[in-house]
């Protein structure tokens, strides 16, 4: 399972209202104000002309539950804050439906002005508007304040097509009592080696069977890929033509996870089940006192009891430059369809930049658990007060400041599919990492050659 989907779906899985709405290019070139009868005369004085009505735009988003409620709050706040633009939020069932409906709207020339969705291939095909001109013209936009890894994810071929709305990354959640019992401090667990040593100390075994685990990584490729990136590994070579998943960074990292899970039995994973069942089981182990900690989404925070738990950043590796972990931080992006009129595009940009300003991105983070996209959110008075009372809320944003970009699969998913299979072989099948990754490399390289040669 892709952890980005988890980061969103964990909060939304029981909450999405299956609301649909046909998009319409409402207000395209809309200047709906009309002159009064007195001003209809040819020589009417300019000051008598009625003010133009606000530009009305549609904003499509696939959010429900708590996320949907908070989105509506910000939309209402924006509409009340000024008189130039009115945003009408159109709720879709999820991200996939949003993209499907947008595709149909583009074909029908009836697009919304803004959409909570992004697609690099569509940007290259001209379906999305370039934002560089709008950003350059904005007098109140400090683009340098965006968290670098998020704003860069909105760039395609050197041009800005999408703006980050919020982000997600996987952090470490641990039981405070488990660490205290063994005299361990989270600030000392800054490397995977140190975490493994701590996990070994906290693990409890009875009659050769582990009854309390020192740590629980999440099932799937993503946790282990985060650890590889933190060690300096890459999926592809710089020229994008060679798959590197059998390099020492990959083999050594994945082999350690195999060893910790199967040989040392100081860590374990829950796998399979229906939907996100494995994720809930992992969290339950920690909440019920069967494990010391787990690696999970920043979006989990709204569902955790922080009287018992605390959070820390993912660790790095001994001997690696700067020592910090570099797990992926993924931005949830919004774009403006290219077929929207200039007036609609300008209105949409005004709305999107409002949503992502310091105050609102801080509000979103406090109320959803997802990451603020502005570095200045850390200095927002309300966020500062909130984070002092809830220190775990700062961890995802701090980690995002030195995070890796998500891997964009040029084969349309064949490389990531190969990695998913390899991860199962290591995590579930106890297969040596070198063998599993070699097999995945052969499949992935063949798929890459098909699109690069």
C-alpha cells in the first residue's frame, strides 16, 4: 500500500461522503455586474457605475469527514475576507474521482477554476496552466517561504504548475513509558542502529516467543525506501536510464530489516487483511502496550493518544553525512486547468495562495495532523501555542524541511510494483534482500528500457 494514500485514507476511510457534482465553467469571463438604470445612459458619470460583481469559481476537492469540514471552514473564511472572488466548493468522493471528473471536464471544455489534484503528464500536455507568471505578479506572495520539498514537487520541466496545499510524511510514534522503563531517551535514537539497539532492549520474549516488540515498521516498501534514501540510495541513476535498487545502500538496508523482523524478532509487521486492517493492527499493538513504537503517517496524529505516546523524526544512519534521516515528504497539490479563462485563473490563484498562507496552513495542520506547507507556520502564534501543548505536531514539519522527494515512476508503476513484490519477499517471505532486489532489478530495468530506448 502506498503510504501517501494511507496518510489521506486513514483519516478519511470512514468519512467520505459520496457526493458528486457536475463541473461547470461557471463565470468564465464572468463579469456579472450590470449597470443600474440610471447608468444606462450614454453619458453616465463613471462613478455611478455599479461595482462589478465578484468572480465566482468552482474548486473541486475529494475530501470528506474532518478534512472536508475544515476545507469548508477555510472556503467560508476566504469568501468573507474579500469581495473580489467567491469560491464554490464542489466535493468529490476522493482524489481518483476528482481526476476522473476533471478529465471529462477538460474534454467537454467545462473546467473548474481550481482543483485539488496534480498530474505531471497532464501538465506536460498543456492541461494545467503555468503559474510562474501569476507568482511573479503577486505582491503578497513569498514563494521562498514554502517548504522546499513541497513547492518543488509542483514543478514540471522547470516550470511551476501546482501549489502545495498540505503535506504528509511518515514519522516515528513511541510509548513514553516503554522508553522510560529502560532508561532510553528519544533524542538519542537518531540512527537506525541506535533504534535497533533500543528495540532489542525493549523486546520481551517468553519461551522463545516475542510477546512485546521493540518496534513495528509499517508493511510495504515505503518504510524501507525511506531508510534507503536516508542512507543516500536512489531508485534511478542521474540520467534516469539505470535502475539502482540492487546497490549496497538498498541491499544493506533491506537486509537489516529482514534480520530485525525474522532473525532477531525485535520488530514485526502486520500484513494483509481488508483495506487498512494491517495499519490499524499496528497502531493497536502500540496503543495496547504490545509494542514500544511504530512508523506511521503524520495524518495518524488525530487518532492517537498523546498522553501515552510521543513522536520523533525518522532516524538517519551512522557515518552518513549530516546524520539526518531523509524520508519522503509528499505534497498534496492543487492546480488550475489551462482551459479556465484568464479571469478565472487569476481568481483561482488568489484562492489557492490564500489557503496556503501562514495562518491557514497552520490552522490546517493543527486541525488535521497534516503538514503545513509554509516554513513560517512554526512562528505562527496559534501554531506555536498549539505545538507547545502538542509537541508531536512540530515533528512532521521539521522532518519535511530535510526530506526526500517522492519517486516518480517513469514506467507508469512497473518499477514500484517490482519493489512492492520485493518488499513482501523480504518482510513476509524472509528472503535475503540481495536476491529479492536482484529479481526486482531485472523486471524494473526491462520496464525502464522500454520507455527510454
